[in-house]
């Protein structure tokens, strides 16, 4: 059979669309189906958008996040419903919604059920995938299946684990992958890395150092095979293990993406983050001591955040010399604790999924208005990712940071250009009878 898998583009520019790092889910599924003899094509719309009127296939598989759900549904409507299968995080959270546009919806991990769905032996409208217990049994994802693939020399995503035992109130990871960590063996990961022949890797695990013993074994193999130049996502607690941190540095870790989330102690507690501001500062110092660059991720807009919190966060990032930052607006993703709380309090004023990208306010904050939160985050972003900062870094020959500051500058400038009138915010308020108009 001919099978086409599609990752829809988000409605707004973001750093991932600039770096071309596709979701691994469709690539794993495509690889499994290719190995079973099917002809597979994968389209990531950020890389190449096909002419859908000329696209013929027996099965159309669409993987959606919440922010790409509307685009995914629009794509689905271009094909007969009996050909369409929808999966991904958003479909797993709201399967009945997705089922309006597809013959079948997959909830959770699809690797063990996708073959049965395609050959027709699994006929349920909503198919519940089981968590893969032995991740070593998965094939290495075949990136050559992506049409228009221009990955030579660019960052390649690698997943070495699934699941997370933490339960941050705003996060949907556990809804998709569960609260039990599962890990690939170090040997299995190194086999994939050696086969890639890429200049840079991004370990997309939500917490790369979750299993220190396994991580140490992997790092030692990376040192042995001289695999360097990579980025990973970690929690602050990774910096408390100096031996592990030293191994990361020796193995060529260039950047850590750290979920600091907030410098407001009350917000950290509300997020159930299990860390404090001292932990954040100590982590920054430890990473810098090992000459590992830091991408700090913050989530703004909790019930304990006000306008001052936003600017305190910016000043903190500058004072602590964080290399790059991500200031996301708190978003009530369906299926999270935060969404349920706001839904009960009738504080969500739009369910336009295009706006659920961490860049738009979709609910009423407590200590500032939606407009104040939106404007101040945009202005703080613009101050951090300014042209003057770019040129300053360039003059000091800090090319990597300069490049990312310039990428950030372009993204922020584009976002402000497209959203300066706040038309979407006013429209959302006007269409929501439960929202008080004096909060705009």
C-alpha cells in the first residue's frame, strides 16, 4: 500500500520551524511500515508542503499537536474520511474530536498497532496503543522518508527514553507516554548515533539524565566513539551530580535545555516543579563551570505572576548570563490539570487550537489582564533578542549565541508584525459570553 504520513505546520513561526526538527513519531511509524513492505512518504510542512490535490495514497496518517490540530483537520478534509488516520498528542487527549475527521484515531503510542490499522485487522474507531516496554525493539527512524529532506549537516533528533514520573500541572507528556520511565540501552542508542553521520544531535527526551546509570554508560560510549556536539533537555537536578556533569562535558554536550519554568517561588510550587530558585541558580553556575551553554525555558502567566514577574524573569536571565531563553505563555492544554482547573473556573476564553502554541494568551490570568500578559512577554522577548545583543555577541566572536539571538530576533519581529493589532484577542473575547469585557 502507499501510505502518506503528515506533520502539519503550526500557524505561527517558532524556533523548531526554523531549525527543521520534525516529530519522531511519524518517522518511527513510517519506518515500521516501510519495513513491512509498504511504500511510505512523510511530509513535514515546515520542510516541504505538497500539492494535496495531486497526492494519492491508500492511507493518510496525520500527527497533531494541539497547536497544529486545526491545520491537521483541514488537511484531513482534503481526503476521503475512510483513508484518514489521526494520532499524536492532541488526538490522544481529545480522540472524539479528532474522530470527526478520520476513520480511526490512535490514542497513545502507535508503534505496536499501526500495522494492524493499515492492514485492516484492527477496526476500532478509537485505537488505544500500549506503551512500548522494550524501546530497543523499535527500528532506528529512517529520516530519508521525509520528502524534501535537507538534513545533511543539520541537527538530528534522537529519542532515548519515554515517560516522566513528574506531574507538572501544565504538562501533557504523561498523558501521552505515561509516568513510568522507559529507556533504550546505551548500546542501542550508540548504534543509532554511529549510523547517522550527522554533525549535531538533539536528544529530545524530556529528561535526558533521568536514569544516571544508563546516562553514564551512554556518555562513556560517546566518548569512546568520539561522538560530540549535542544538545539535551534536563532538569536542574542534573547539575547536582558533578561526576555526571563532567562526563556530559567530556562527551561534547554543547547545550542543555533546562525547564526552569519560573523564578517566582509561589509559581514553582503551583507548577509542582519540585525545585526552588536556589536550585536554578546553582544549576546555572554548575553548567557554566563546565562550559555547557544554557537554553533556559520559562512559563509565565500563573495565578501568582504579575507584570513585575515577567521583567524580573528577563533581568534574571540577563544577570545569570543564560545564553538563550524561551518565555512561553502558560497554556491550558487539554488533558492537563491546569486546563481542568481553568475550565471549571470558566477562565478559558477561546478554544481556537491555533492559539495554543505557548505564544498566545487563551485564558484570563489573575494578577494582570490577558492583554498585559501578552504585550509584556512580547516586549521582554524583543529586549532579550534584540539586534544590539546580536551585534554585541558577533563582535565578541560568540557566533553560536549570536546566531540564535538573530533567529530569535526574526521570530519575535515576525510575531509582533502579525499580532500587533491583537485582533485575535479581541475576537476571542467578543465571541465568549462568559468573559468579562473589562479584562481586555
